[in-house]
C-alpha cells in the first residue's frame, strides 16, 4: 500500500464590516451604538488542498428607540377668545436610526372652554418620520462623514441634522454605500463601502475636518412642525388659561417596548396661553327724529307722545384683538313701539319679521369687515332703529 498523502486544512473566520473591530478598541460610550439599518456580514472560509469554500450570513441591526428632543419657539402668550396662536416645535431624532414619532396635542384648561388644536394636517395629532444614524469612522480632511451602508434611510439632501456634541448641519450631498457581501461562486468577500455624507455647518457648527466627528457619534434629523391653538370662550370671571403639551411614542422599540415621551413645564417646552377678557366699548345714543335733531346724544333728549325716536348703538374693541361671538341684546324702550323695518346694521337692513330683533336672544352683530359675530379690531358695529312714543 502506497504512502497516504498528507492533506492540510485551514479554517478562517472573517467578520465584516471591519469598523466593528475598531470599535472594540475604543472606550465604551453610550453613544457608540451601531446604526440602525446596518448589515453585519459574517463570512467563514475553509481552505484545503485542492480548493476552498465560503459560507456567510447577514444580521440586520434594528433601530433602538430614544425619546426625541422637543423644543418650542414660545412658551407663553395672550389671546382673546377665538383668536389663533401658532407655535413652532423643533423635533430632533436621538435614535441610532430612522424612527417615526407620534405627536398628540392636549390642553388643560382653567376658566375657559377647550381650545381647537391643529397641526398642519388639520388634526390634533400627527406622525413624523426622521432619519438617524451613528458614524462608523471618523470624518476626514476632505469633509466626508461616514455612516454604515443602509443606515441612511430617511436622510436626504437638504435635510437638517444635529450631530451629537458637535453642532447642526444641513446635508449637502449623500452617497449611499453598499453592505459587505460574499460571493459563494468564487469565495470572494467584498468589504462594506460606507455611506458618505457631506455637511454644511449651520450657525456656530464647525466645518468638517479630520476627526471633527469621531467614530460612534450619533446624528439625527431635525424638523419643525407648527401647532395652531384657537383660544376657547371664557367660562368664569377674569382671564383663563390653556396649558398645552405634546405627548407620543416611538415606532421603534427599546427592550421590546416603544419609548413614550411628553413635554412638561420643567422641560421648558410647555405652552401656556392666557385667554384674556376682551375689552370693548358699548355706546347707546338717541335723537328725536320727528323734531329734526341732527345729532345723537346720550342724555338731554325730550319727546312727546307720537314722536319718533331714533336710537344708535355702537360696539367696538377697546384693545388689541377682534371681538368674536358678538350678540347684542336690548329691551324695547319702555312706553314705545318698534317701527318695523327701521333697524340697520352698518347701514344694511336687518330682516325683522315685524318683531324687535334685539329682544329675547338678541342679534349676532359684526363690523363691516368681520364675519357674523366678529367685530374686527379698528372697526365698529353700528345698529340703528326707530321707535314711536306711545
């Protein structure tokens, strides 16, 4: 029997992407999570006399949820009932990848009916999707910022991002990379090509240079969304308040659960709208129409049985803001009869159906530039009618 050939066998394990090995040599940092959307590629190669074979497997990295940072452009304002106040909220994604955030606006009210709360969608709630990632190598002298291929989901040119600990930037360009892969037909592993961002500084943020943004730095998209608060009607004496907060939860999870969040007074992003009592002047005057008096007066007018008196009532705001839901009520002057068809509102006839329109529940009044029930700031509602002295 001839000699038995000696066959050698070597087994090699390759773990890609290579940046994971570099991370093992870095200090442990809470911000050095692997970006959501990253592909962890693992390839094993067996070499032997006469050939070699490879086998590989990919693992996708999930986004780990984090509560967003929420700020608002104003936390206190005054409004008259029915007036709108619009607030701009800035939302920053703090997660290691793309995430969607639900937002719901709610108000706690004191001495005032609840307000109407509307995001641009027309509802009191909205959902926002923001991109995010974690750098997998340090920025270089050419101004390039590197993130794992596939983690650029929902990041796009002209987006605004906040780079943790560095500053705020807009994305000038984005070049998607390719995850590592192994071709089993020729046993060749191609390393990952990372996604490359170029960034334009915003405000005091530094220009990108070598190691301006270290490996393991989280970056998240920043967007703004407006919320319109329409002040309610006062229900008690004096001013009232709407205390408005946002709450919601992430779509991504942490330890299997969505992350919930809410604005609060202590965070400086709770909005308080003080609903102030409208200031108004109301004047009622009269003149003896039969006697040919030219001017209306508040006193000193004389009449006799059969005379026609003409009354004028003027309502106008005495401070900034429109008056809303305005209804004028009046009793028919004692010892008189209403002259049908004589009432006007801002010189326009009021349909009276033969009855005194100001009696009972009153009449919705407005200024010439206002809708029904609205007396615009700087304008007035003028009501004129005649009665006959019995």
